C-alpha cells in the first residue's frame, strides 16, 4: 500500500517544509518533497492543503488499568489507546507494576497480557520497582535486554510504592552497568504522610487538603535528593511529572552544572491549579493527583522550563478514575481519593493551543516536546518521533484553524469527566496514521484492537 499525504506543511523538531508531500510505502515514510506526488501512482492520496503534517505523539507516561487505592485506572489498553489515537498520540509508554513479593518478570508479563490483543497503537513499557533486592537488580538487566529500559522508583506513598534511599542508590548504580534509566517520583513521602495525618486529625478532609499536605518544598527536596543520589552513582536520572518551581530549580541547577538530569511536566500542571482542588463540594477530587496541582503562579515557571529546555518533554501521567464511583472512595478522607487524572487524548491539542497559539513555543518546539524528545530519551528515535525517510509512518494531519470545545461529551477516554471541560481550543488532529494505517480520519475511527505492537526500546546509554 502506497499513500501520499499531499501539499501540507511538514513540521519536525528542526524543520518546517511548506507545500510538501510525504510518500509512505507500507509501514514507512520513504520520501518527502515538493511536487513529489505529480505523476506517481499511489493507492491513496490524502490532501493536507492548509494543514500541518506532524509526527504522531509519543506519550511517555501512562497508566492503563493501574491498581491504586483499592481500584483500577478506568482505561484499559483498548479504551486508552483508542482515545490516544483520537487525540493524535500513536505511541504510549505505560508503567508495568511489580507487586510486593514477586519478581519484575511477573509484573512485566502481566502488562504484556493486558496490552496484547487490545492496544490500538504501539506501546512500550517502563517497569515500576517496588522492591530493590539482589533478585530484582538482576532482573533489571534482563528487562533492559528485552527493550524495557527504564525503571520507576517512588520516594512517596509509604507502604504502597515508596523505597528508601539505599534502594534508590542501588538501583541507580545498576543502571550504570546495564545502560537503563531510573525515573523518579520525587516527593518526600515520610514528611507528607505526617502532614496528611495531621490534616485528617484536624477534620480537614476535603480534596483541597490533598494539595496542602504535599507542599512544593517537599517535591523540591526529593528532586534535589534524587539528583544527588544519581550524581553519586554517576548516572542520569529522569524526574517524572514535575509540578513545581521548587523541583524545577533543582533540575535547572543540576543541568547548569552539566549533570545528566532530565524531567517531564504534564498538561495538568501547565493549565490547572490548586484552585481546582478547592472547587466546591467534592468537585476538587477530579483533580487529585500526585504531585498535586500547585498555586497558579508556578505555571509560568514551568512554561519557562519548557522554553529553556530545563524540561525536555510533556507527558500526561494519564491515570483516570471515574468521578462518580471511584474518586468518591475518598469522600470524607482526601487520602483515600485514587490519585490520577485523565489526559492521554487531550495532550496534543491542549499543548498546541496553550503553547503555540499563545506564542509561548513555536511549532518545532511543540513537535520536540510531544514526539521527538520522548523518542530520543526513551530509545525509539529515529523509528518514532519524526517524519523522515525510514521512520515509521506515524503521522498527524493537524488542522490549526479548527475551533472546538473539549468536553467529556465528545472525548473517548473511559472516564466520566474531562479536566479541561469547556476549554475552547484552536487546532485538532484530523487524520492520524500509524505505520501507514489510517487510525482516525475526521469522525471515523478505523483502528482495530490488537493493531498496536510492543516496542523494544534501546538503552538510554545508547541514545
Ligand atoms: O497521581 C498520580 N500521579 N497517579 C499515578 C501514579 C503516579 O505516581 O504516577
Ligand atoms: Zn508518580
Ligand atoms: Zn504516573
């Protein structure tokens, strides 16, 4: 099957090519050029006149069916990847979870089972390590050999996910041998737990206190500690879901002294704030995630971080729970609200709207943040994350002039609310392809469950 995407403006992280055709043969992009389509035979022509042609998004941080707080994230690999495709994301990297008392292998096998036959788009895995033992350290090496090359550790959630500094240092030291990467949830779980109990004892049980019990200073402290441990081990570290200027400061300082420190932020920290947690009634529960939403004045710092490359990419931390029967588990006790927000479908458009339409970033930087940087950092480049001869034909034809309103009424995520409800945005993916297959065309969904493939990623050290 040969397909031509004709006459669009091709935007990559480094180039903007006007009136350019993209020729796809089978699963790959084979050529780009002006007037390429004249006189050649193809099976399908898609007009991209007046539109942008950009790489499919890579969301490096999702949690399909994550077990949390006595329930499971409401999107599975079927619904979550369909929603991702609708929103212009053609690859996710999801977090497989090691349960207590089991090896990494068992947790990884479980995630392979969850995804196989269901995923509509390509996917890779990071591995969440709950226990750092001689056995799990050995298994890290095996996983790296199998293309699962990054491992998330938690400095928060004592008794659930948290590991101590010695474990972190041991796991980090292992990555200096096996070429993997440690991803850190950086919040000081011990101090936060004391604050949580204090607020609850005082009768302060509403979602707003979730925010107050996890102050920015404790995110900054943990980020600083994670970086110091990585520097001691002589390895790189990647800070996930960075939410505050305090944490950003620690990352910036490390990068300024030449450290191999990397970090992502998420749309919720760029567009939402502590005020959302304070919404009346139990409404604030919709916005409970960790780290929590910050006072609105942190947002400008995060945007600056994206502009200056102190933050390298935007991922969603997509972890949806229904408001009605899941977030309500924490009614009367904010600490029991399942942590996480939906967003895998929204990222491409809200970042375009809030970033490019507002003049904060240019289209090339947008592509870098949503596709190219995640591909490079997580071992998928140049197969993914760009439009070039030889790369997978994962492409978004984006209409930059289409105005629409984000709502739970028109989204495809399996969750009963949308964090950006009512946001009027300009720009929308109108055609989405993966490896030369059309997943989405206008209002029609063509992707099939099981069409997505597992991606073996190369080592961080080989990037
Ligand atoms: O609140 C969040 N972020 N939920 C998902 C789990 C995690 O820590 O990433
Ligand atoms: Zn986390
Ligand atoms: Zn997460």
